[in-house]
C-alpha cells in the first residue's frame, strides 16, 4: 500500500510517518498504526484509506488575529468563557470584498453605544479581503479576523466564528446585509424575553415540515440566516452548526429547529433598519448543481426533523397527508 498526497508540498517526514503506518497495518498491528494516524492528524493531515492506497489530505490552518492554529481542531473554543460584550456580530466572507466591506463598515457606523465585537471569518478569499480586514483590525479593536488557509464548508466556517464569540448574544449577518440604523437595541429587547431563543428580520413558516415560505407573523418556525440573532448560552445545549451543510440551503432551518427543540420560540423582530442587497451568486455552480446540492441539504434536514410534528404550529390537523418525498422541493429562502 502506498501513500499518495492529494496536494504537493507534504514534508518527507510526514510521508515517512504515513508509510510506516501503512507497513504496520499490513502486519495487522492496528493499535500502533492508529497511534501514528493520531500523530498525522495532530500535524495537520488526515489519512484516507482506500483499496488503491492511502491518501494524505492537508487540513486548512486557521489564523485568529494573526495567531496560527495548525488545524481547526487546535482552535480553542471560548463558549465556556464569560461574556465580554453584548453582541458578537459574525460575518462570513468568501471572495465578496465589496459586500463584506459595506456590511462590516455599516455595523461599525451604526453600533452607537452598543457593546459589540465583530467576528469576521475569511473563508480563504483571494480578492484582497485579507489586506483590508487586517488594516481595519489595527484601527478598531472591536474587529477580530479569523482566516482559513483553504476553503471549507459554510457550516464549518461559521462554527469557527461561533467558537470565538464572547457576546451574550450572537448575530449572524450575510455579507449582502447593510445596516441603515441601530438594530442592536430592538434585537436585545426581543432576546431579553426568556421564552425567546432566536430572532431576526425574516421569519419562515411551514405547515408540513417540508415547504417553507416567508411569514409576517411574530412567532415563526425558523429564522432566515441573512440576519439571525440568538443567545450564545444556547450553543452549550444545541451544539454548533451541523458541518454536513457545506452550502447554506436549509442550514438556518436546521439550526432554528435545534434551538426551538429546547422549548424556546423563534420570533421576528420587525422593521429592523437594514437593507438586504442581492446576493452574489456562486458562478462556479450551475443551476443543476445548485438544485442537486439544495435537495441534498433538504434531505439532510428532513432526516433530522421530518417527523417532528410537535414543532409545527399549534392547531395543525394531525391527519395532514404528507406528499411523496421524491417530489421537487421549494423553499421561500436560500
């Protein structure tokens, strides 16, 4: 069995360690081989075994305010630490320099007296965002820059920011959002209610756990991720975002249901002063690929929550007939 790297540039000592592991496995010495595998993972590599030979995959490094962590696993979680501010504003950027700058600068402009920090996660952008972000960080101590050296899935990237957040409340913003006034006061007022777990501008409603549409009601089944705020303390019970969501579709619905499953509600905070500009489409994804990925995420969500009628609105007829799961699915928000 040979060890072949997916990417060039793997040091000789790492290749030698992996080769030694291969020999141990061939001799049936799996306990010792597993110890070497652990060493490889701690060094920043993952081994994928298959009949054609083992492959080494380089894991991305994470920089937090200039400090490098060799892998995501080495990044310390601050979720058990005491609150340091009222809001941790989490913004995820990936080759969206203009939108990211507009979003972050609007947050700083309208923060006013709100006690905030900005957790800006740069998902391996190659558009110069890192230079601007580092300069902004030097000018404003409220800004923290987290950068992955290689593109990772959206849930994993969001989780990096969640782990580093120290606010009583966490506010997730998409980069297409631009603040036009103070959103922190009304959001904090909504979340101060102990019965409320999460809130945001745009709420989603469902009658069957399958089809979602935008709702004007106060209490909703899910909050759209473009502007979603929740209590940081709830992450100790829900856990982080499901990293099986490499693309955003249904990730916010999944997380909304995880929070509501704790017995708290999701409510809209209406008339927040913000503008949601058109999203930058991922030009690398064809319409067919977007549909395929969206349906894959839908079935991931459905496998977890598809039979949870207790999370439907009160008063729904228990005899509701579900449609065939192979039917094409639509959703009111992406």
